[in-house]
């Protein structure tokens, strides 16, 4: 028996008044496929199914979704990691508005990313070639720059669900710390002064859902802790 | 920067620090009271009243009361901003919480310091 039961979240705003789950059956021929492969097999049965995908190898971050209750990238998640009792349940990333089927509106997520000013700011005269870093200074960016903005972390965070307009969320804060920790960035104080309210950083309760789901194995909770230490040092 | 006017410290860093320090004070006070109850043999009114007659115990108690009030303000403020979305109901709930904290604090001071 190599048939896999796939339960899919379906919503078409033009025809459906409410979202519903639709059942599909897919013949995997006993292979341990990636979830994205299964989605393509479902799309062969019903080409009205909408989902995002691009690189299919965990680099672009397009196909973040909720697989049997856990957020992740469909393209690098094997069935053996998520399928329980021969059933695969796929839903869009939770907490953000659904546009159609598995496609969500990531506007608020990007708005929070934009807020932390994710680019290098340096008020000193640029050198003739480039701004140099010591290997030690460069090491501080490891575990920060690798983020692909798939939104798996922020959409698994209850604090982001409740206050997506005020709490920056784990993805944005990881990137915020990426620039706070960069020896070439001179806007540290200005960046911190934008974050010291009770929501932007401090709505993090440290439950580490973000760490549990990050497909790149990053640790936003640790970055948030470091931002908190910097805020505390700056304010006391 | 998200502005707020009803949280205790007016800043996230301040609220965060108040929450940690007040938690430590409350933990020490709880441990002390439980320890006192466990280890004082034949506890009677005179011993209990004598404990609270001492200045250091009054200061310790007042510190604990202030900590409870601050801790409750910061914590419940957070709960109201998470779960109560209509602004009118949220402001009303926050006002009731802040007023209740004040009443309990003054009442506590009166119990320990009053005649």
C-alpha cells in the first residue's frame, strides 16, 4: 500500500465563502518523496491548486507551509519527517491572511522586516576599496545572515499572531541583530532606540517555536536575547 | 518604535527589568515567610506580631507589596494588550487593574504599618 492520504486546505475567494479541507490520494510508489513533490502530484489531479514554490531546494524560501501541524519548507521536508498514520495534512502558514489555498499575504511580515532597516548604515567616509572586517568580527554574523525570510518562524510565533503590526517577530529580529552585530554598521544606537518599546522586541516570551521550526537551523531566540542585552546596556 | 502610555515603565526595557527584579523580591519574600512558618516552633500571635513589629520586616514587606503591584501591572498590561483588541474595553480593563493595584498596595501598607 503506497497510497498517501493528502488533506489540503482549500480556499478560493472568488467561489468559496469559507475555507475547507479537501482530500486527495497520491500514489508515492513507496518512495520517501519531499512534500513539494506530493503537491505537484496533487496539482496534476487538480490544477486549480495554488501554492508558491521556486528553487525546490530550500534556498528561495517560497514554499513555507504548515505540514501536519509544523511549519517548514515543503521542498526539503521528506514525507518520513511529517506523515503520521499514512496521512499528510497541509495548511498555509498560520496567522497571516490567506489569498488562495496555500498562498498567504506576507505584507505584514515584510512590513516588520522593512522596519528594522535591513541594510548597512555607516556614517563614516567610505574607504577607497571596501570596509574591512577581522575574521572575528565576521564570525559574529554566522547564524544570522543565512536567513531566507521564508516566514516559518514568525508565523509559528503566538506573539506575532496576536500583534503582527507591533511585534517585529523572530525573522525581523534575527535580521535586526545581524546589523546590530555588524562591525561595519554605525547606526547601532539609532537602531536600538527604535526597538526599546514594550512590543517590538519585548513581546518575545522565549517559547522558542521559531527555533523549533527554522528550516535553516537558525536561532532567533538567541538573537533576541542579545538585542535585549544591548538594549539593557544602552539604557542603564 | 511603538508608543504606549499605559504600561508601567513607559518603555519595554524598563518593564522587562521591573518584572525581573520584582520577581526576585517576591521569591525571596515567599521563601522567607514559608521558612519562618516551618522553622519557628510554637508559633503564636506574639511571635507573628513581633516579627512584623521590626522595622526591617516592615521594609521587606513593603518592598514585597510594591513588587507585587508592579509585577501585576506589567504582567496584566501585557495580557490585556495581547487579548483585548477593542481599545475602549482594553483601556477600561487596564484602568481597573491599575486602580486595584493601587488599592491593594495602600491596604497592604495600612495592615503592616497601621496602628
